[in-house]
């Protein structure tokens, strides 16, 4: 199944020249730990970076840098790893593992932002599948008992 069936479509987005405090406010309002940094390319929102709450805390707050003078582009992760909308779950997990990232923007074939998927999203999905699989033995046993009675 393609990752677009599982990714979140409501992505918090900012521009690279936005103030960091504005990005933090957007994270708070959206109840998320990241914003995807995008540019507008002929009406297509294309991701160029990501800024996480950890980037702000470790890169600014811990160093006592005043956030009111910092732009998103100054602290965002610009080497963005993305998943194509047609990527499968395991391909997406492999990308996360290979690049050591917990969040992946999902893009279409033109590089336009489609959604975002996190390791937590995938853990929840796979956890549900494992629970369903664990019920298989009990169902098989019940079915055998019905047939043999």
C-alpha cells in the first residue's frame, strides 16, 4: 500500500524567511513537533527543509540565542529526505532508518507536498497489524472447535 494512504495531510507549513517564533507558534497551534519549510513553485508547495521543536531547543534555547532575531532558514534542516507518495510502508521505514529521521514529508512526482508521516504514525499502524495477527491463533482454534463439534 502506498504511504499516501497513511500519511497525515494536515501539514504545518512555513516559509524559510519566517521568524522561528512564528514556526514555534504554528507547532503549538497544530499540536505537532515540526513544520515543513516550503517554497511556492508555480502554485505548488515544495518542501525544502524541516524545522523541529528539538532544532529550536537544542539549536537556540540551549545556546541562549534569542529566538526573536532568528529566521527558520537559520536553524532548519535543509538536507530534506522525502518519501514519494507511491512508496510502501517498508520502503518509508527504510528511508527513516537509513537517514536517521523520525519524520518524512511525502511528495508527489513533481515534488509537491502531499503529507507527512512520522515514526509514531508507522508504529501505531504496525502495532494494530500485530494485534490483528496475534488474534489469528484464537480465531483458528475457535474455528477448529466449531468444525469438529
